[in-house]
């Protein structure tokens, strides 16, 4: 009975979202990929809003997408709030009035409806689609396909993730597709089908054969700069995008490269794109926010979510800063969740990298306790390796101990999955200015109440 009710609500929200889209007909830009979707969405909005009337859909799920299209925010998830949402939906069909461009983040958590791309494409049909990457996130849910197949390998699962995500480009109605040409799985899924459908394909990646390609990445404690190349009728043109006051990982080059391609395809000049991007881009909470910490420390807050590829990218960032500044590197790591049978391998690979970069490691979560802590501990005592490894039951305990043990002038990286870890609560003990608490992720009343109950158990 509950499942029928859920589907009834989903179809109801989808119906009114479709009505809104049909009435106002904005140009839709969809953003997909395992990691980097929110940053790409925000960066694209930062560029386009100076030149067009743009709306961003904040949610990326089977409920978040239609609610975002209708301009409805749900305050908590109890029955009363859902009833309020259902009553509002018909009255919100004009929420897209005068909107020229609609940016929709489209996230998949499962190979089957309603949490897959196939279902999301029944709500929105992007005119332009961006596909960033296919990495090991939500692999636990994608293990369902193994029941029908004999290949039970990570490569097979990643292929299925790429296949589902790539539908944002290969669906038959997208006109412009932008994708990561360095991701072999995406390339194999997109190229044949998209070309058959006569989709205009633009690519970003390492080589000069791409529509935009990477030239350089520079990081300091004050600024991050990305350098790209594009081939024009007059030869190679170099594009530099600098973000003062931001510390961004190398993997962010994918997001900004895709955004430059998208905005240029919509008619903007490179100078306009770079100016708007530099001026307007902001980081979503918990996705690389920078704070001043106690004892002269610098906190890099990426506590919102986590996966192997993003952790490795942030560790590269941390190593670069450590070499440049001579400051101690401290890592508060939470479990990388929803990896299923791949959890051990993904965590162990990260553990070996941690030992090469981090001076002090603090872990939260049962998976890091089992697979990360033992490996990193084996490196203690070796030259230029991790000197301290500790594990704590929860983020509050970790934060209290870090407050006492933190070395002076450390660079602190915080990263973990969002499911019941809440590493942002540890950061509260490390902030130099407690007014910065409001800039941490999950500080709304609903989340504060949820976390209060969680930590009191």
C-alpha cells in the first residue's frame, strides 16, 4: 500500500511539473555524473545569470526535480508537509514564467525507476546535456543488476552506471551533448548513439582533440587557478580562470571546462564567460568551503559527501599545499557509503594514498575503522608517512579530540559521506569564528533536530 502511495505522489508531482514546462517552454540544460554535479550547476548559473533569465532546480532526485521546477520547498518530510506540497503543486505551474534557461541537476542512485535517469527523463527532456563522469558512487544499489549477470566486477557496475547516466545525452531529443572524453566508459556509451541521433557533441579532457582541454592547475592557500586551451580558427587560445579565496581540487577542472563549453555553445564569448564565472561562482556548502580554524589552522570543508575519486583529488590538493607551505596535513575522514561489495577495495586504495600525504588522520565510521585505520597504521614510523591515526565513534567525539590534539597552523581536510556521519558537527569545535557555523552544511532546523537525536543515542 505504501509503495502505491509513493508512486501516486511521484506521478502527481511529475504531472504538474510537466504542465509548467509545457506552458513556459524554457531551454533545459541537464547536468549528470557521479561527482561534481552541484558545482557544475552552480558554475553554469554563475555565468548565465548575467546574460539571461535563468532558474536553477536545487533538487536532483525523483521528488527534488519536480518540486524544483514548481518552485516548492518542503520543510521536513512528515505527512503534514507532504500534504502541503500536494496542495501547492497546481498553484505553482507559473513558477517558470519568463524563464529562458532552466538548469536541472539529474542524479541517479539506482538502475531502476524512479531513482534512475530513465525516470528523470520522463519529467524533463534536456535540450543541452552535460555528463561529467561515471565513478564508484551508489555502487551498492547498482549491484542489483548482478543478480541477472555473471560479471560481478566493479568494471561491470561502472559500465552500468555510465550506461544509465549517458541517457541524458543519448535519449533521442537532446540537441547538444557535452561530456568527459577522458572517461572511456562514458565515451563508449555516448559516441555511437549520440552520433546516430545527430547530437552535436562537445568534449572536455586532456588531449588537444577535445573541444576544450586542460593545460594547468595551480593551488595556494589564497587562490585556485585553472588553465584551458581551445582551438579556434586563429589557432590555440588559452583561457585562465582564477578563483581568489577558494581552494578547489584538481577534479574541478571537469566542471569548469564543461561550463565554458556550454556557455559558449549558447552564444557567449569566452571573455564574458570567464568574467561572470570569476565574479559570481560560489561553492555549495560542504563542498570545499574554506574557514579559519583554531591554532592558526585552515579548514577545507568537504563534509557534504564523499567518493573515492573525490577523496583522491582532495588528497592531491592537500599534498600540493603541504609542499608549498610546510604546514602539517590533517584529515578527518568519514566512511564512503553506499559502495556495497566495493567498499573494501575503494577504502583500501584511499588508505595507501592517505599514508603518503597526511600527518594526522582522524576517522569516523565503521568502514574506515575496518579498512582504512589498519592500513595507515602500518605506515606509522616510516619516513614522510602518517604519524598519528585515531578512530572515533562519531563526529562530535572526533571534533572534541581534534580540538585538543591539533598541531599549530595545520591544514585540515574534512570529507565523508552524508549518511549518519555528519562530519560538519566536528568542524564546529575547530572554527576560529563561531559565526561561521551558519556556513556549514545541514544546519537547517530539520537537520539540527535529526542530528540532536542521533548524537544523543
